[in-house]
C-alpha cells in the first residue's frame, strides 16, 4: 500500500464536507486544501475576478480545481498525504484518481450527504464559515447545485450528517487508519 494518501471529500454544500475533510486531515496529519479557501485568495484581484466571471460558474470551478490538483500533487511529491475538499464532479474525481496513480498514492473517495432535506436546509441557513473574501451560501444556490450535480457512484465511504457523529467518526477512522494500527483514541 502507498505511504501517502490522496483523500477527496465531496458532497453538496452543508452536508458536513469540510468537517469531514478536517477530521480526515487530523487522522492523517495531512493538510486540507479546500476549494472555497483557494478561490477566496483570488477575490481581492479585480482583474482575475473579472476574467473568472467571464468564464461563468464552470470556469470558476475549473480554475479552483486546477489549484487544488496542483497543491495536492505538491504535497504527495513531498511524501505527505493530502485531503481535497470541494463539490467534485465526475471529471474531478477522475483527475484525483489519475494524480494518485501518477504519484503512487492511495486514493480515497468520501461522499458526504444529508438525507434529511429540512436539516440540510437549516445547516445552510445557520452556518457562518467566515472565509476571508468569500460569501455565505444561500439555500437557493444549494438547490441549483443539487439539481445538476451527480454524486460519485463508488465512494469508499458515505458520511450522512443525520447519522450519529460517533458512527461517522468511527467509520472514517477505520477507513483511514494505516494497516496494523490500533483504533484511534480520539
């Protein structure tokens, strides 16, 4: 098995994706590189923002994922596991698998979901991420993404926000724990 792991945590906004990515990062002692944080670093530059706006939502998405792929690959080349956090489509999942194969790393795909629509909406409406230069999402945005997004068909783990936190944490620990290591005490 590869020494380092590329973990891709994907799911709709408000399903616990970033919390799961942060937990995975702690378990692996790995950096977490999030799409929204990467893109927020470009917002202070009006010329860049104007070019992104001309590209439309898919252009924003492609640029953001390009940043995540480059930064993720750089960590793998340093011999360090890495966690990528974003609403990945099939193309991004495939690219992560390609990068993991090229860098001789294990690829782990985690899908977050929230099987209770009322809870999902309340999570969006009540959250404040406080990402500098970034905006808070509205439920209408999530509904638009939900209408066109197809979750990956074969994740290694599905984390449902409705399930008890302890169950999700245990499953994540079992998935990411190195072979032969004992159970986490965290």
